[in-house]
C-alpha cells in the first residue's frame, strides 16, 4: 500500500501541487468488484483546499488516472455502518449517496479518521459521522500501518505554522539592524549568540537579587503553619461538642421513628376497621325486610330484593388475609348465613303457594274456554311471577337446593294445569272437526282425554276404505265403513284446515311464552343453543342429572339449555300425544287431510326452527311432523294399493278408471294446498310414485278387459291423464305428461287401424298380390299382363264395392265404436275423424297402385273421396 501511495503521489498529485494524506482500496457495493482508490488530499498552496479523489487503474496500461474529485466541504455524512462490529462497508453522502466496500476494516478506519482530522482542521462546517466508534475520532490515537503514515503526514502539516503580523515585524526590524545577515550568516549568528549570553547573565542577577524576598516569604509560611495548628485545636474541640449533639439527635430520631410507626399502625388498623364496617354491616332496614318483608306486594318485593342483594354483597366481600380469624367477623358471617337461610325458606314457601294458587285460579277460567277453540292466557300469571325474577336469581346463586326444589314444584303444578287446559282444548277441536260429541264417539273418541280407541289395524282398514270408495256415492258421512271423500266437499276440508291451523296457532305462542318466562324467571340461558338430545327417561326422573351438582353451584350454559328443554318437556308432556291423536282423527275422517296437515305442520316447524332449532316447540313439532309425513306416505301407499286391487265388471264397458279420476282429484287438491309450501319436494315424490302406479295399473286393467278393447281403455285413460297434467301444469311430471300423450296417440292409431280393418277386403287382397309381384322383380306396368292380375280381374273386384255397400259398412263401424267408447271422455268424434282419415289414406293407396300398374286402362273405384267424406259426415249426424 505504501508503494502505491508513493506512486500515486508522484504520478497524479505532485503535478497538481497536491499532497496525498490517506488512501483506501475500495469497490462499489452490490456490483461486480472493480477496484479503485479513494484518496484524501490537500493542496500545497494557500488557501488550502481539501478533496476526496477517486483514482482508477487504466484499462490500457499499468498506470493510474484521476477519475472524479469531490470537495470535502460538499461531504454531508460519513456512515460507517456499524460502530461495534468490524464491517468494511461505508457510505459517503455528497450530492448523492456513494456506497463503498473497503478491502479491509483497518484501511476504512484510517481513511475515516483522516477525514475527521481534516474536517476539524480546515472546515468550519461539521460533517456528521454516523455509526463511527468514538475512539476512532480521537485525533491522538493511531492504529495500524496506514494510520501511522497518516499521522506522520498530519504531524508534518502541524509543524508548519504561519507567522503572525508581529512576528514578521520583529524579524524585519532585526534584519534591518543587521544588514549583513544575508551576506554574512556566520557574523549574524555570532551576534545573536552574544546577545543571548547577555540576556542569560541578566536573568541570573535578577534571581540573586530576589533571595531576600524568598526569605521573607519563608517567614510568612512559618507563621501560617502556626495559625493552622491553632485552627486544628479549635476544630477538635468543636468535633467533641458535635459528637454529643449527634448522640442526642440519634435518640430523638429513634423516638420519632417509633412515634411514626405507631401512627402508621393506628391508620392501618382504622382502615381495616372501616373496611369491615363498610362492607360487612347490613342495614337494619334490610335485616327487617329479610325477616318480615311482605312478599305479596310490589313495594315489599322491591325491599326484599334490595335487602337480598345487600346481603349477598356482604357475604361475598373479599376479606383480606387474617380477617377470617377475627371473632367479630365469624359472628357476622354466621348471622348472614342465618339470615340467608331464613329468607330462602320464606321465599321458597311463598312461591310454592303462588304456584298452587295459580293452578286454582286458572282452573276457574277453563269453563269459558270450553266452547271456544282458544287456550287460556297465562300472561297475567307470568307478569306477577316475573316480579320475583331477581329474587330467584339470588336464590339460584345462594341456595341452589331450594332453587331446584322450586323448579320441580313449578313443573309439577304447571304440568297438571296445562294438561287439563290442553286436553280440553283438543277435545273442543275434535268436536268441531266431527260436528258433535255424539259424532265424535262414532270416530272412536271417549271423554275429555280425547284418545282414539280401536286398534291400529282398524284405523288402517278404515283409511283404505276411505281411499278405495272415494268415487262411490255414499249418503252418510258417519258410516265410516263406507265413508267416501266425495261426501267431504271443499268446504269440509277447508273447515278442517282452519281448525288444524288454529290449533297450531294457539299452541305455538303458548309454548314460546312459557319458554321465555322460564328463561327469565329461573334465569336460564336459552339462546345460542348447543345441539343436544335427552332421553324420555332422563326427563321423567324429575331432573336428577341437574341435582348431581352441589347446592349453590350454578349450571354451565349448555346444562341450562338442557334444563329449559327438560322443564318444557315435563310441563307440556301431553302436547305431542294430543297432537298425534288429533292427526289420527283427521286422517281417519279423510285421508286427504294428511295433505293439509303436512303443509301446515311443515310451515310451523320451519318457523320454530328459525327462532331456535333446539327449542322444545321445534323438537316437538318436528316429531309430530314425522307422524304427519308417515300418514301422508300411507295415504299415497293406500292409493297405489287400491289401484292394484281394482276390479272391473265383465259385462259393462270400462271407461275412465276410478283411480285415474282419484289421481285427478288428488292432484287438483294437492296443487291448491301445496302452493308456495316448504315441503313441495315431498309432494313431487308422491306424484312420481302415484303416476307410475297409474300408468302400470291402467295397462294392467286394459290387458284384463274383456268387454272393452285394450286400445280403448288405454286411449281413454291416458287421454284423461294427459288432459289433467296439461291443466294442472305440474313441473315435475312434464316427462309423464309427454309419455301419456304418446301412449294416447299410439293407442288411438292402433284402435283405428284395428277397428277399421280392411273395409275393401277383396280389393286389398288383390293389390297385396300386385305388390308381391313387384317385389319379385316384375315391373309395375307389366303386372297387368299377369293372368291373375289383369284388367278384367281388377274390374271384377272393384264392382263388388259400390258406394252403397261402403256406406253400410261405415255405419256399422260407427255403431261399434260408439259401443266401445265412454261418454265421459267424449272421444267418439276424434276417433271417427281418425278412422275417416285412415280410410281415405287406404283409398289413395289403391288409386296410386291402379295408376302405376294399369296406366291408361280407365279403371276407377265405384266411389270417390268426396263420397267417403259425405258418408262419414251423414253417419255422424244421424247418430
């Protein structure tokens, strides 16, 4: 590095009158390493200019060239990157930031130190040195080889000092006094030496003259020492006096400390006493309210509530360490416990009496609801009891055993009350459905319980009979063995629908109001319910699982939700059986009622699940919905079974089959009921089952029919099915509608061809022979040369079918078709028109063969197409 420095000084800086002070080998950070040198220089001429020069080795030869130079006054910041760890990177902030990486940390440090010294010496502005060690910025501390060189250069700079004005003036005076100094330096030096010796002699004489003064000074010092000794004696006496004062002050300080400690203890004791008095003192008014407060009046309830809250706060106060060992505290806690126990007994006894009284009061109002399909309103009772809600919350947190006992008593009393109300309510509903009490007994009802009697098999048999005999015209609705849906008109079904809807509309607010009251009164969480199930045995055990908690321990949130569900199941345990009995009665009256019940029940289940999917109402209605769905499926199955069991008379024509008409009735009724219903998917599935059963059994009956041709049975019934589906526009049966239309069209064509047969039989046989010869390879125009098929034979056959005979045959055919077809479907003219078209088609076929095989023969039929149209029209009008 020294050789490079000398070479740079010689080749680059000396020619420019500059002196190189420090050098560092660097490359740009983050790029390919192209080495260059940063040099710190000063000019040798005044005024001194300090620069940082970048020198780079030339690519063409082994010499260096000056690339760029920055004035040191333009340098703003020197960033060494890290003041602690060794890091060769550093940044110089000129007009922009230049990032460099030195070949070694020592070179970087030497260069930065030189910059700092030059800044201190020549620049008035201060450069910011960032992340630079403070030791590096000390001018006197050299480090490393490069620093020693730099230091030597700096010393050379420091040796030269510019003469001030006075020094220049003195030298000029001395030079003027010795004009020969320049020409004779030795004489000038000798003169200066002599003058220096004169000055030294004068100095010695001056020192010797001051000896007397030195002696005077020594005497003064001795006197000062004596004064110091006297002062030290006085200080010693003062120290002894201060020592006694110190001892007295120590005693006073210790006494003050004890007084302060006593005061502190008194303050703390007062604070503890105030804490106990403020937090464990129950007002006399609260004590009186807890012991004797009136729990029947609103003012008394409010006073008891406030007293109970105050008692709870006193009992739950967080005592400080050691308080529980104080006798007064123990006595006060025992007093609070006695008050709590006494008030809890009083409160539980009063609420039990309220529950019992509610049962008696509500029973007295049942008579006015016995003739109306409404349930008694429990809102006044709930309103009165909710005044005790805060006391129930207090009882739940302080004495969970009594709280649980009240819960069980409430369920016992209210379950009996609701059972009477609900059973009477359902009895009224059943009476309104059947008409009178006498009629209800004919449907299997006994007493107020409203339970259906009879075995399941009899109900099923009755349901089958009601489905199978819908088309029979029974005269009595009460004759259940022959009950027919035809006797139950739209008004009757609408009446049943309204009654069933009213039953559900009365039950829903009753259950929701009771569940909301239970949640508020017993302080149980009912929202954000967790999914969970509970067996019937767990319900009927009276809440044993909840009593497994220790008294005074509140239930977790999920257990509280279960407790609400248990209480609702216990209180309304009769709702589900009564609903099932009502559903069975409705199904027994008319199996089509299951459609109404399915729609209504689905809507109420959907509504209840939107409110709370795990609530009692949602669960109960969901269970009943399963029963309704089973009845609906049973209704569909019964209809399919009746289709399979249908028998037709062998002596009368078939016509429209009963189950086809019943499907039309079912579909029309179902579409009106299920319009905008939530359970449309169930109906679509039932449609698919029923329509397949109809298709299969129509074909089965058609195959078994003896009086009516198979094609007629198929044609008429599938035409009726197609008309029904086209009118009702049932989207899920579009494929079946197209299939019914295709079957109707196919069997119409088949019946027309079968019934029409070969009206020109001999002529048909003749031309069949002609077509056979052509098929064997004989040309059509050469067929007339065949002996059996010449023109004479053709004329002979044609003469056998004059117009009169043709009309007679068509008239007989019309009468035959009229006997086959039924009047309900009114297809006679459609069939007759199809037969006319088929006959004309055969006529044209014969004319075409005559024209091709007997050209120019002049042979024609005895009647024309117009004659055929006239014959058919006159026959149709005559009948």
